[in-house]
C-alpha cells in the first residue's frame, strides 16, 4: 500500500508542528485519539476574539503517516479561516486532498474531530460572562 | 471458562482428527479432516487467550466493525499517552544528539517509572476485562439481553483503553532496551 505524494510530502515536511500555550484564553486545544491503532493527535489554534479568525495553528501527532499528514493539512487549512469556516471542514475534504485509501479514513475523521475539539475548547474558555483569565476547566490538564 | 475442559476437549478432538486415523480414508475425508484440524487449532488459539476471546466475541456481536462504529478514546488517558510519547521523543532526540550524562539518565528514570506504572495499569485493565467477560457469561445463562449488551459495551470500552496502554508499554520497553 503506497502513500500518495501529498501524504509523503506532509509526512516529510509537516507544517506547523509544535504547541501553543494551552493556558492562553485565546488558544483552543483539541486532543483526540483513535483507539484502534493507538493514535493521538493534538491540535491547537489561537483565535482572535474580535474577528473570530484563526491566527495560528499548531499540531503534534503520534501515529501513522496518514494521521500526521491529515493533521498537518488541517493546520494549513484552518489558518486564516474564521471559526465557522473551520467548522465546515469535512473529513471527506481531507480524504480527497490527500487521496487517502479506505483503511485510512479514520485518520481524516481524527483530524476533523481535532478541529472541532479545539474550537469547542476555545468556546468553553470564552463562554459569555466568563472572565478572560479564568483558567479553563477543560480536558487540557496535565 | 473451564480451562481444563478446554484442554481436554482440544486434545480429544485433535486425536480424533489426527491424520493417522485417516490412513485408510478416502482423499475427500482426509482433506476434510485436515481442514477441521486447522479450524480446531484456530479456535483453540482464540479460546485459550482471554483477550483474544473477548475480541472475537465483540467482532461476532458486531461491536468492532471497522468504520461502522467510531471507537472512543478516554480523554484522561489520551493526555497521559500524549505526554509519555513526548518523553519518548525527547529520549530519542537526546540519543540522536549523542547526549549523555545526567539529563539522559533522568529521562530514562522517568520513563522506567512510567513503564512500571503502565504495566500495573495493564494488569488492572485485564482484570476489569475479565470481570466484564464474567458478567457477559452470566447473561448468556440468564438470557438477559439488555444486560448482555451492556457487558459487551463495557468490554469494548475496556479494550479501547487496553490498546493504548499496551502500545505504550511496548513502545517504552522497546526504547529502553536500546542502548
């Protein structure tokens, strides 16, 4: 089973690897996993509270090439988008772009889940009336 | 499950299907005995391994169909798995950079500590899995289907945790074995 050129490219040159400060109220963190193969994916984005634009996105994934490529692509796509636009990204878009084979579709699902999880973490942190510096009672505890 | 009975039955059936008993049989019968023999071996392999038994049960009950049902990972475990993977990365990086001394030793100690913890957790999870399997067995006898589904769901959830923990134990052991 060969990986597509795009997967190989993202795997060899992953975009936006790294992390952002998860305690920053403008940063949303999504940590998701696929138990079938034991993959873990962390996706973080810094969102401008005024414009709702995603200004920065970082990821770190421990998993197969397709999982890494899916999350790398996801960070590329969400940057510069608004929260609503980012939520509209579907795993099938990722499958198409990376030409993922059927057995690797769950990797793209993971990336979509990670985007949604990061945004809902950010929303939770910035829920109406909550003071901006209130520490999030999110899953992002160490 | 009665392991002694499994052994006895397996040996009885193996004996029955042994090629020596089919020396005078037709080619067709010999073929069939061979086929049954290999089925018997497969069945024995699954039945004697408690985890394989649960996996097989969940598969035939349609709980773990690839793509059909989305398996959920427990969030608090994900956090730990992620951190331990980062430590593993650090250790690899330190080794690649030919770093030695105190930093490397501290890293190793931390991983050894973590590995021990995860091995204990694996034993724990296995115990939970066996408890849930017993509950399932009870529902088979009582015919309580709702309770049966609940037990299957629990086994599925435990198995999901187990695969992460097993991978970690394997990864850390492998990494620490390299010198």
